C-alpha cells in the first residue's frame, strides 16, 4: 500500500513539472530538511538558474522560517476559528513561490511570476 502512495506522489510531481511556468519544487520534512527537490528541464539547461543541493538547503531554511513566522503572526491577527494557514504565497523579482504545509511535510513550488505575460 505504501508503494502505491509513492507512485502517486511521483506522478503528481511529474504532472507538476509539466505545468506552464513551473521552475522548481522542494519537499521538506517538519525539521526543514530537504527530502526532494527538482526543477524544470529547461531551467536545468540554463546554468545561472540551476538549483543545486546547497541552494535547495538555503531555500529550505528561509522557507521554514518564513512559514513558521507567518503562521504565528496570522494566528495572532485573526480569530482561531478562521482555521490554520494552509498556504503562503510570495512574489519576488525572479519568481513566485507557493508554500503549503500538510502534516509533517512542506511543499514549496517556484514558478514564473507572470510579469512577462
């Protein structure tokens, strides 16, 4: 049964990579340690935008801090019955990042910011 779940995740990640505008993804555990990361094939061809393991670890650290601080401040600002924070979306000059935490895992997806459309 666990083997089928792994295949489902692999298929989901393959579909994610086919999404227009996709650049990269990171999967982190609850401690902020990188479990998996990958990038779009066309990004890998451009040497200036390659996400190395060191770059993935650095992003993971910042993503974990950002997500933890965001959820803590939002809990202070809004009523508890509004529900927990499910996603954080951040736009930078280079990309847009969507962070989603489910259970003990965090998924961060990097995509084109849409400014060149």
